[in-house]
C-alpha cells in the first residue's frame, strides 16, 4: 500500500478530530477512533498512532467492507464497527468512538442515559446501551447499529465506551460532547436526588428544532 492524495480533506479531518477529541478529554492516549466518509470509502484513524502524530498521509482509506485501499498503516481495530454503520446509515458522514469517562461509567453499569437534560436531543430521546461484544468485531458493529437504529445518533457500548455519528465530523464531535455533558449532569443529578425526565415527545420536538435552527444533521 502507498499513500496518495485521495480523500485528502477527509484524511486531514480525521487527525484534527482526533486531536480535538483528546483535547476535550473524551479519551486518553490512543484510545478511541475517528472516521470521515466520502461516498463508498472512508478515512479512519491509524491503529495505535498518537493523535498528535496523525497526518493526512498516515490516515488509511478503506472501503465499506473495511478493506484497506490506501495508506501504509493499519486502520483502527474498530474499522468493522465503522463499516457496519456506514453501510446501514446513508445519512452518516462521520463517526467518533470515545471512552469519555461519565458516559463510559453508564456503559459499564449497563444503564442508558435518559433525558434528564434537554441537550440529549442532539443524540436521541435517550442514549441506549448496546450489549457487549468483543472490541474490533463485526458483531460489535451489528450490535451498535441495531441499538442505534435510524432515530439515535449515539449509543453506549456496554463495558466499553461511546459511539456517535453525524452528517459531518463537526456534527459527530458535537454529539460526543453533548453525550458526555448529559452523562455528567445525569450522574450528578442521581447522586443528589431523583432527576425529572423529559417525555419523548418533548425531546423529539427539540431534535427537530436543533436540526432546523442549528443545522445539526
């Protein structure tokens, strides 16, 4: 495999998003991964490379079956999960997988994050939990996709972390940030008392408002 200029913007964006994910403390070290799609291909984080060292040239390009097309470095171990979601969701242009601490806490508890804060509408009426499958497997991708469906843009991975999607990389990152924020608020709320949960209808109205007024997805 040799590097090329194919998907240059998408490959550069992968590095930018990875560094922002790290700066926002959504992961640690080389944990998590990022991908950005272009039609029937996507650029994805190289495996085991610190985000500070990720350049456009170092980012692999794979097809929707997860087969490497370009780049000398190994694609992220979670490439099969990204590929499953892209195959099933035509509206998704970018995916971010994080190990953000508050959201991952609920993933380890196998508890969805309910709508105790209105900003959960960035992701869905709640953040559901997918059951456990080994990291790096197509089975994990299938489970994540089936749990997320078409109506949610984020899902917790049991005993693992979080995966978020968006029309663009910026959208997927916004969802990841909102998931972690809502997870923190809910964690604090349940340690103080009994949080009030917004009804699904109210959250659906908020989702429509966000998409219309803020251009989210």
